[in-house]
């Protein structure tokens, strides 16, 4: 008869064996090694975190542990904290929205939250839940004020050409966010931040750290000579990724009534005694407010780059070639405030003699086999070169004389064209010379022995 200890050991072994059969059955029901659409886990279902605080606008992750997928999820307030209806995933990313209405009974200095319950159920009906407090994003409580400025007319705005220290208060409902790093970015406006950690360079993005009171500051430098407008900046809490926007008015530079231009006048001289001056001239305009416009009534003068939104303004005046010269032809540059300046344009003829059209004399020659003829070229630039269309008619140039030869010694039985063209060019124009080849009797010669 077996003793009591042997019976207990055998019962434990049977229990382990039965558990193994159950596990094998569950695995087999999922297709051998387990199936993603069942997500089988013999552990009890759990939803993590079971409780916590999620800030609005910041990504958070739920983790489903245990249970058998697919999983069904519900939210008591899907308008604030939305979750997928059905999922096979065990990691669920969510981004809560900003609660417009918070829980009742919260103390005045308490974190403003909206409590949401999320429930997950597995394929076998088991369920778990998580109670989440969705907190209003603390950036909505930011304060911003100007503490110091070089602007003489205002302490509540930026100004053209000025420097202004702007302070931000990251305290919200009595909670200090000391030691947080914040990124401040320029979104709109002709200004830059002064970066004290980078040799006080002017940058479009600066990173600052809140002090023990939860305050941080930056210095803004505005460009000179700009019109009044609204600046827009973006502030991001680097730790959470939450951000907000703030707008600041910029007081522009008042119109001076007088614009300065470089050059003050345009004078162009022609290349020779028969042509008036022409060409392109860049003009810069200062001491006004962009955008600038430039107008020239004379159709011989065109303006590129109008309107100009840069500071200073920049235009290119294009004066066309003409035999009729301009004398103090007026063009007008005007800024955004109506201030204007006149630019006179004058063109005169040059003193060099005009370029004579290139020509070759004679324009046609006749050569016998082995003979050479000469052609005189005049006009053009005087720097001549020659090319020939005939393989047996070479040509050379020396000064104004072009020497053309009909070479002899053609290959026996090979005939060539009885004429060809020698082209004389100065690089810009070309003049053709026709070359005819005849034998000693004056008949066209296709072969020169």
C-alpha cells in the first residue's frame, strides 16, 4: 500500500500534467506558435497604468498585459481621451485633448483635471480598467510681460530697431515649473532672439531654462526700417513637447518723408559714336518702409524686382540700346508710407568710331589645280579666322588677307566637288567666299592629279 507522501507527489505531478495540457490546447487553438489576432496570454488581463495623469496634447501609452486578443476598449469620455474600439496591439498610444470642463469640487489651487475611465475587455470576456486624470496643459496658463526695452514710445510692444527683454511666467494654478527647458521660436516677424550661450548671436530659435520661480526670459532684437505689424512666437516645453503661441505688436519706424538711393543718378555712355549708352544698373534704397516700388514712364527703361520687400530695397534698372539718347529721364521709387525719391537717367553716345560691317573682296574666286588665290577682308573686329567646306581647299588668314589654295595630288580615281565655301569670321559675324575649281582649259575640275 502506497504511503501518504507518495500519493501527494503523484497528485502534484497530475496537476502539472493537466496544466500542461491546458497550455498546449490554448497554443494549438492559436495555430501552433500563437496567432497575432488572438494575442493569447494565460496571465490575467491588466491595463497599465491602472491610474495616472495625462497632460493634454502629450502622447501617452497604455499597455495591455495578459488576456486573449482581440481586445475591445471603451472610454467614458471619448471626446477627451479617445481609444481604439478593437485592437490586437498591446501598446496603445493616445493623445488627450484639452479639457474644456474639469471635475467638480477641485480646490482653486489644484491641478485642473477631467477624470476618464478606460476599460479593456479580452476575447474571453475578462476585463480591466484604468482611471486617468486628463490635466489641462499648463502652457495655457502662461503669463508674458515686457520687463525692459530700448523702445521710447511703449512698454507693451516691440519696436523697429529696438531691443526688448520679454519675461515668461510658467507658474500655473500655484504650481512652479522651475528648471524646465523651453524652446522659443520665431514664427512671424522681422526680429531675432539674442542667444547668450552662443556669443550673443542673433538666432531664430533659442533654448532657455526656467529659474527657481518658474520664470524665464529672452531678448528680442527687431530689424530697423520696418512697418508696424504683429510678431508671433512659439513656446515649447521640451520635457513634455507641449507648446503654445504668443503674439506681440511691433511698432514700425515712422516715415521720414525722404528716401536715400545709391546711386543717386544713372549715367551711361555708349560703345561708339553712333550708339547711346545702355545696360543694367542695380539701385539700393534706404530710410523707408518696405515694400518699395519703382516706376519709369519711358518704355526704353524697364525695372526688375519691383515691388521689393527687402530692407534695403533693391531694383535693377534695364536701359535699352537706342540711337536717341535720354536726358534726365525721371524714374520714381516709393515706399509703403508714400515717401518717394526721383532717379534721373541720362545716356550719351561714345567717342569710338562705329564698327564697320565685315566684308570680303572678291566674294568669289576661281582656282586651277595647285593654284592659290587671295581675298581681302575689312570691317568687323579685325580678329579673323577661316573654315572651309571643301576637303581639298585649305585656307589661311594673315592680317586682312585670306589665302585660299586648291591642293593637287588627289588620290587616283577620286573625284571631289568642283566648288566650295570658305567662311571668314570675326567671332560674331561671318562672310562666305565661293571657290570654283577649273582645269587649264577652264572646265570644272573634279580631280587634281
